[in-house]
């Protein structure tokens, strides 16, 4: 009897261990008999993607990579049928292929009236803010109606291009072939701005446009993206709709951390460890140890996901969150706060004359000056490129000016790597009861003050008035 109980306990613990090790990582999907028969007959599902849309997706050496590739891998595991990439040279070509029924699905797409004529759309599995990128000397935009005489680039065939044209008929939208081409046209003055997602534009900034472009505004619209399936095979839609609903928040967070933060490598070989488990005590100890490691990694990943990879201060995503929190505190408790926009003067010259490695080191040293010389309650982060922002709660504009002057002098007197002397310009605005403002208005005021500081000769502090 005792021997039998020990065997049963061992089986239960081994089952728990296998679950903890993610040997059965994917939840099952309850397909109907009709859906199962369809998949058996189908044998494979062909897929079209956007071949140049990182970090969301890309075709690299004939393979599908990016965040979407990880989602599609999970879906393929759950569905049990291979999902095969149909290569294309552009998103416009992928649209043509889908219309010709050369693709069963789009991996990531947004529903529009025109697309409904040949595709069905699942619930979104990604929701991403839509932003405008422009040159660094442009003001932050609070009202997009002010751009009606400006040329704005959008990638040809993207859903939000169709949606924005309907919503803002007075604005001028120019089709481009790719995200990179659109940002290059902005950089060369052929376009005023380029519209894309915060994720993809931020990814491209870090690789090709440091110090040259910045985000000047965010639309209220979110880009809601799901799987699109050919509408002449309705069972395909129901299969993917069910599959997406079984993807867990843990799986989504893992993919987000992999592509928007620093990757890490596990230091324990769990694949071989189970072979050496010979007693219940060892199994229990291992499970406890693994729980400790996961807790530790989760804490690290939480920090990484809100931290700028280069400078190790807050990133744009975290700054947006903090700004909204400060605005909520003001609305409820009338708690004043100030915004300080900071820009390194002539930073493009550093990259041009000394290279991006020296430019990166300058950004690291500059960030450290800011971080080491502010109040405990102040929050500083990298807004984009060589532009930084400081949020100071419970302080008025004059006191914030004193802090800005202190930082300006410290930067001016600091000896930076290989470039020695650098200066910075500061633009300040205050949230108080004197004027009715939105958060976007406040950011726009700080940005305008910064522009004035640069226009008046740089290396100075300007208060918005």
C-alpha cells in the first residue's frame, strides 16, 4: 500500500514538473468536427506578410522573423497544420497575392472596408499607438488639423492610410514603399512627416536616424491588428479566431519582452536536469529553485521593458505612462508639475565627425549627468535620439528653472569622451491652474520653448510664457 502511494505521489510530482518546465506549453483549441476535417484536408496554410516591418515582422534570408513570427509559431502549434510563408517584395505585393488567393492568411492586418471584400478579420492580438515622426526642429503637435497643408508619408496599402484619408480629408497623405523610405524622405525634406506605429518607428530610429528625427505627435487611434483569412473559406476564420483567444497574457508578454527589451539567456539546463531527479526531495527542491529564478527574471524583465537600452534611463513608453499619471494627479488633487525638454546641441556633428560609437558614449555620459543631479522625486528619460525629458512633480516654473540652469552648467563644464565640450538647450513648461491645458498642450509648450532656446543660440534655458 505504501509503495503504491509513493508511486502515485511520484507520478503527480513529475506531472507538475513537466508542466513547470513548459513541456506542454500550448493550450489546446476545441475545434469542431467540421473544422478538424477542414484542417486535415487542408494540410498546410499559406501566409503573406509585410516583408519589411520590424520589429513586428520581416523576411530575412527567406525566413519570417519578428514579433508576429513568434505569434504565428504558437498558432501553428495549436492548430497542428504548417503555416507556410509566401515571399513577397513589399506589402503592396502581398495585398495583390492575397486578392489572387495565393495566400490563405495575412499574419498581421487591420480591417478596412476594401479588404472585407476578400478577407475576414479576427479579433486583434496586437494594439499599437499611431504616431508622426518629423525632423528634430519641429514642434510637438497637439492638434493634427494644423498639419492640413503638410505632406505626410504613409506606407502604400497600409490600413490606417485608408482610415486616416477618410477621417482627415483635408490632409495630404503621400504613399511610400516602406517605413525606411518614408523616414528617409522626411530626413531629406521631401516630406514634412511620416505616420507609423510607435514600435516600428522607434525601432528604425535606433538603427538609422539617431539625432535626426523625432516623434512629434500621437494619434488617438490605435492600430488594432489581427489575422486576416481568405473569406471564401469561412472555417479558416473560425479556426484562427478560436486559436487567438487561447494565447495567454504570459505568452504575449514573453514575445513583447523578447523584441522590445534586452534578451537574456537561461543559466540552468532544464532539459537535462530531469534525468537526474531520483527522489521526491530533489524534485521539490528543483521546483522551488525554478520558482525563485522565474521571480528574479520577471523582476529584471519588468525593469528592462521600461528602460532605454543604451542609456539605462526610462524609455519613451514609460515616460508616456508617467506623464499620464502626473496629469491624473493634477486633475484630482491640483498637484502642479513641470516638464523640461532637453536637447544636446549639434549632436549630429558628433556622429558625423566621430562615429556612432562615440555618439552612443556621449549619450550615456549625458544621461548620467542628468540622473545624478536631480531630486529624488524627479523623473528623467530619453524622449528620442538626443532629446530627453524631465518630469518634476510639486514644483513651480521658477524652481524648475534653477534646476535647469544647474544642469546646463554641469553639462557645459563636463569633458565628454573624445569630443570634450558639449552644450544643451532646455525648454520648460508648467501645469497649473492658470490656464486650461491638455497634456499634449503642455508637451507642445515645452517643445516650443526648447525650439526658441535653440533658435536664440542654444546653451540656454527658456521658459514657456
